[in-house]
C-alpha cells in the first residue's frame, strides 16, 4: 500500500471511531435523561408537590347544597391530586361567619387560606395583612375583593370567580331575548348591600333598566340568604301583588332553585314570567326542564374550588403571585341543560 492509500485508510478508521463515540455518547446521554425523568416521576409519585401543605377553604353555603357541591368537589379533587391537607369551612353565606372562620383558620397557622369576599375588603383587610405578615398565603374565591388583590397579589392573593357585574349583565341579556320589552315590569332579588358581591345583581338590574324595563330592586335578608326556603312565601306574595310582573332576576344560586315553587304557588305557568338566575343545583335543573327558569348563569363552581388549591401550591411552593380566573362562562337554558345533567349529578357542573 502506498503512502496515500495508508493515509486515506487511517482517516477512514478515525472517522468511523469518532462516529461510534458520538453514537455511544448519544446513547449515554439518552440513558441519563431517561434515568433522570424516571427519578423525577418516582419522586412526584411518592411526594405530590403539595405534600406538607395545609389549606383552610371557605366553601360558602352549606355542605352538599346545590350552590356549593361542585365547589367542594373541585377543591377535594385538587387537594387529593396535589397532596394538600384541605380543611373545608361552611358559612351558610353569612359574612360574619366568614370573618370568624378566617380568624379560626389563622390561629391554626396553615400554609394557605381561601376566603370569600362577601364581608368586603374593609372588613377583611387587617386580618388578611396579619395572616400574610405571618407567611400564610391568602387567596379569594366566588366574590372579589379588588383592593386586597392589588395590595397582596404579589404574595399569592388571586381570584377564582365571576366578573360579577359582567355576569349579571350576561344573565339579563339572556332574559331579554325572551320577549321582554320597554315598559315591562321586572324585579331583581339580590344582596345589593354586600360590598362587591352586590355588583352581580346590580349588573343584572342595570342591564334590564337600560333596555327600558321598570325594575324593582328587592334586598335578600340574611335569613333568606342562609335558608332560601324562607323566601318562597315572600316571593310568592310579591308575585301575587304585582299582576303585571314580566320578569324576575337573581344572582343567588339558592334563590334560583326556589323560583319554580314560587311561581307555582303564585298560580303562574312556565313562561308566564321570564326568570334569570345563577348556578346549576338540582332544583334549578328541574326549573329549567319544566320551563319555569329561562336562563341561569353557569359560573363553573368546580373551578372555583379547584383553582384556589392550585394557587395555594403555586405560591407556597414556587412563590408565584396571585392569578385571576373569570369563571363566568355563559348561561344554561332549557335547550342546553340536557347534556350537563350527568356532570351536575356527579357534583362537577
């Protein structure tokens, strides 16, 4: 073999060796990545990212009721998936109870607390500041507290719930598509006096008024707020006393559920009065199927339970700021309720 041939052979052998080394390197790197991922997967399987965190969470109404169940389900499933020790609190929608529950939660020194905004920012401010100063993550659901979110957002104070005024507006717009016209009488039954929480009914009433309807705004008492069955005789009497009433609106899930009974007691047939409400409790489903409820705002209560737990973990573990989620997805009508019944019965929708 001449010198040129020898040199060419040596170069080919070197290139072949380098190729084999690169191939071996790729295999080794791939094996290392696979081992790393396997280790991470095993670690996550053994230790969910929320392991060691305790969270107190205000659910709102009463355990298992139509306006609360899906929120319970969402929170429970998120806590189980993330490994969070969840402590549920029920207030029957009483603002004073929510304040007292928050004090009890702070005293237990948990990792996180989720509250509801019904008492308002002023009532909660000093209490929230005290909790945050202790290193407790505080976030909000169902009813916003904009001032607190601005002040404590970098510490994890987020919001999972409806843009309340917009939700009321959306409900009213759905009602207006059912033959209501300028000059018609309407009544909106709500908690107008409750800080930002009252914006939901205000959005509903304002939108009906802008369309030319004559709107009577009726305040829900705390007694009815906590036990909506007490509202049946009150509302039935109101309907009977207003023979020209064409529409009833509310943004209270429990009240929405009793409106079918109210109209029956007042001698009304389905469709005689346009009814706009909120949530998808069993009684509201019955109202939709029978035609007594015209439209109800779907505020995705499952997400209002699930996302605050996620917020807790993201802030407590990863120092992420508060996140906002508008759960006001749209309205459900008699034409669209059918496909959701199974999910509602499962406590998800």
